[in-house]
C-alpha cells in the first residue's frame, strides 16, 4: 500500500511539474500527462505492466463525466449565447458528418471494413475542449467574433453526440438490435439525457437557493453528488449520461447559487486531477513498441481530418450563419482530438477486444499527433489569421472566479481627480495593515518604492490579509431583469431580507462598491451577503 501511495504521489508531482513546463512552451499540458504515463509503462523507464482495458474504460468514464460537468459549469452562457446555435449545429450535425467522412476515408484508403471505419470516425468526431482552452488560457488568446465561446460550446457538447453515435454503431456491428431498437436507442439517449439533465439541475438550484448549509464543504459534497446523479440516472434508464451531466453543469454554473467561488476552486482542482489520472492511465495502457505500425495510418487520418474533413464540415455548416472565412479557418484548425476520443475507443474495445490494434492504437496515435502538432500551432494560426482580439479577455468566456488566497488584492484606478494623483508613495495615506504592492503603468508592472510617483492612468494594487473565517460569508447573486421592481431605485429604497447587504454591483465591465444612494438598473448583478443559515 505504501509503495502504491509513493508511486501515486510521484506521478501527481511529476504531472504538476509537467503542466508548468508545458504552459511555458505553449504545448497542451495533456500531452505531458500521456508522455508521463508512457514513461512509467511497460516500454518506459519504470516498466510497469498494465493492460486492463476494462478497468481503464470504467475509470475513463468517471473522469470524463466530471470533466464534462465542469466544462458545462465553467461555460459563461452570457458570452456563449450569441453563438450557441451555430455551435450546437456544429456539435451535432458536424459530429455526424465528420464521422461519416472519416469512416469512408478509412474504408477506401486504409482498407478497413466500413463499420470499423465508421466506428473509428465516431470516436474521433468529438473535439477536445481541455486541450484548446489550456492553450487559450495560458497564452491569454481571446478570439474575435465570439470564436472562443463557439469552440467551448462545440467541444463541450459534441462528446455526447460522438458517444451516442459510437453506441449505435456498436449495436449495429454486434447485430444486437433491429432498426426499431436502434431508433428507440437514439430517442432514449436524447430525451432522457436532456430531460433528466435539466430536471436534476433545476432541482439542485432550488435546493441550494432555499436551504442554507452550515459549511461550504456541504455545498461541494452536494454538487459532487448532483454530478454523479446527473450521469448515472440517465445511463441506468437508457439515456445519454454525458449529455445530461453537461447540461446540468451549464445550468448550475450560470445560476445564482451560494458559494460558487468555493465550488469553482474545488472542481477546478478535482477536474485537473481527473485529467491527470485519465491521460496518465491512457499513456500507461499503451505499448509504444506496438504502435509503430500504426503511425502512418494515423498520420493519414490526421491530415484528412485537419485539411479536408473538418474544413468541409465547418464551411458547410457555418457559411449559412455568415461566419467569416478566417473564423471558419480557425474553427476548422481548432478541432483537436483528446480524452473523449480515447475513452470512447475503450468503450468499443469493451464490446470487441479484437479491435485493439486497428482501432485503439490508431486513435491513440491520432490524439498524440493532433494535440502535439495542432495544439502547438494553434496560437500561430490565430495570429496568422488575424483572429486575436487585443482588447478582449478570453477568461470572460468562463464563469471562473478568482482563487482565494491568504492575501487579498484590491485594485484602485488613479484618475486626474484621485487624491493620490501625482504624489509619491511615501506621501499617500493608506489603511493600517495594508500594503501598496504593485503599480501597473501602460501595461508594465512596477514594484513601488517610497519615491515612486503615482500618475493618472496608473492601476494601484493594494494587499491585505484575507478574512480567515470566509465560511461565515454567504454570497449570492441577483441579476435584475427589466421588469424587476428594484430597477431605477436607489438601494436604500429596495427591500432586502433581514441580515442582507449588497456588497458589490457589477454593471457591464464596471464594478461598483455601493452605498444607499446608488441607483440600480436592468442588467445589474447585485452580489449580496446573506447571513440566513439552516
């Protein structure tokens, strides 16, 4: 047991170090996790023998459900809504077309039988959001025309469609069902997946809004259980658990629920651990010496998907929405294959182990090539196509909150009329037990000295000790609709629950620290500290 824990700790530490190096060089971190698994595997330095495909398939499904849940939870629907329709068309019809084109290519060029080719196409039809956004986040690349949100919605929602297509083709290949049963399989996958995902999410939001838990840990355990339920219940009833858990994540992530910051911190770390586990196990499972014969077929598949199939599908589906050609080109190039493709290939192997060589090894090589080549070139392509939005911020695409640390930072904008303008740091009066930690001037960071002069346009960052009993602070959000009775009124005339206080107002990109005289308007988001507790 101690040896197992030792190996586990070394692997996690190595993966964390690997993620640091990958972000520095702009390579998707998931590629490093796979390489780490191969290093520990039977052909690697440590020579660990591991060939349990069934166990890996089960662990992959669990890891993938949390990755998809957090993918939905982190989606900012406000940013994604304008591009939601083309994204969903791309994730549904696009998945079907990509699988079909890839299957025909494998049949004609690689000489696979048609059903095996279509199975390979179905598991490769989904794109990997984690790989794309690890690059966008690390390089702070915001894309024009809502392209980041489009990629996020497409990558998050095409996994359930690829899974459904894979299950259907497995059923056809094994001759377990007639046409009527296959039609029912499609209907049940969609209906149970959508209805149960939405219903579970709405029920969870209702519970979290009306029943206060005493500690933030209870909220984490509650949402953790909700994610498991959103996947397991549809699966038991014949629905699509991945579709259900993704929808549950979207609804919860974009709802006003307590302790969302704590939930984001928890699931961000937990999902990272799941990604490490998933990709490390996949790297551990593969035998590199047996994959050499499948490198050439994988290269042909990657070239076909990247340069022919994906551009055709993107052009066919996005042109009716009047998307610009350079946007279509970048979307086409951003179709990286990742965790879901390998996990779905394991689902195929569970039904037919004889496909290990022709399908699993090919898929694994395709994923490695896609992440390493496409992933590394994605920032270059975005700049070459002039798709970088210099004024935007890709982090707005997500519902993430800032991490909580022992030191909290406050931002002050120095205007012409600010009392600190044109004064030395040593001459300004700040609160006791706070520190003027940083000055940002024209995009450059300055470590302030006593004789540093603060000029209009500077952004001053002040540090202070964090509140150590944050669990006693219960924050919730209230977004004002046009018909809300608070609209157009000063806060002192708005009636809130006892022991409630509006601590912050978000108005567009503006953050307001309010007093009773501040008037609130439609579209404002009120952040409320409510001490009611059950």
